[in-house]
C-alpha cells in the first residue's frame, strides 16, 4: 500500500487504491487515505439473511456457512420464526462438519455469526436495515421483493431462495467489491463511476459579477476574509 501511495523506483504512484482484503490490507488503505483515494473499507465478508418460515433451513444454513468460511467472515440470520431459527441452528451444526474448512468455519460461526428472532418481521427488517450488511439475502417467499424494497442500507441485495451470495460472487455481477463492517450506510459497491471525476467550470460576465457582487462581498466579510471581498470590489471600480 505504501508503495502504491508514495511510489517507488519501480512502482509509479497511483491516485486510487481499491479492492477487498483482510484487516491489515484495509488498515493500510485507511492509513494512506487522503494521499490517495480509496473505494471503501472492504473486508472481511458478511451476510445478513432475512427469512420467514417459508425459507428452507438447510439453504439458509448453507448461505451462512458460505460467508463464515472466509475466516474471518460472518453470517447472521434475522427472522420472526423461532422454529426456523432452531432448524437453521441444527443444520449449521450438521453442515459445518462436512466442509473442507470445517475448523476455521466453526470458529467464525462462534465468534462472528448469530441468529436473531424478533417479535415481528417488521422489527426484523428494521434491524436489518440499521445493521447495513455487505450482503443481504431475502428469503421470505412471495414477500421477498416487498421486503427488499424496504431496505436502504446494503452493499448488495439478493432476492429469493435461488439467489445465494455465490451467484453475485462469480457470475451475476455487477460488482462484488462491496462495503463491509456496516459501512453500506455511507459507501456503495465499487463501479466504473469510482474512476470518473467531475470538475466545475464557472464563467461570469461583467454584468453578472456586478449583479451578485454585494452578496459575495457580504459573505466574504462575514467570514472575515477581507482580501476575498476586495478581489470583487476592485473589479467594480472599472
């Protein structure tokens, strides 16, 4: 990161550093932010699944495990169904033993993951939106799209039982460099827009300057910036 931000004899200095990574990578990006631009604080991965009693508990468990296996990675289920919660927990205990990375994934389940049961789906949705996850999966049957419309804070939203995070990881797109650590409240996923900039172009005629001069001078003097005001006043004398 330092080489990219400052440049070396063999690596030219860059203007922007993007992409996910573990904690050291992200802290390094944060350290050089300002000297260069960055996309977001991207990593480690997480998924939040909003599900009701129509969801398949084995699929929900598999989706939680798919993020926990990142080590570190987090999978969280929010639901209004205690029965679903218990079935998902049973599936997690069963399925984790079948994974190639079983030990590391089990550690992440214990350290970073969880199942939350709410009194109502409304409360579950409100909590999910406040949590602002990187990936949000909606598995609420025919209500899935309606639930998704109520969510504002999410890096990416996956609607329905046949759309796990792996679909976006490897095939569907559009971008899978997404804001994590609840930063989707103020960051968006990486897109081509991140590599475009805007510049303001201002041109005033003498008449336009005269029409607005008093307002500009008043604001400059309010700030105590006398030279700013005089840069306008001198032009009014001609």
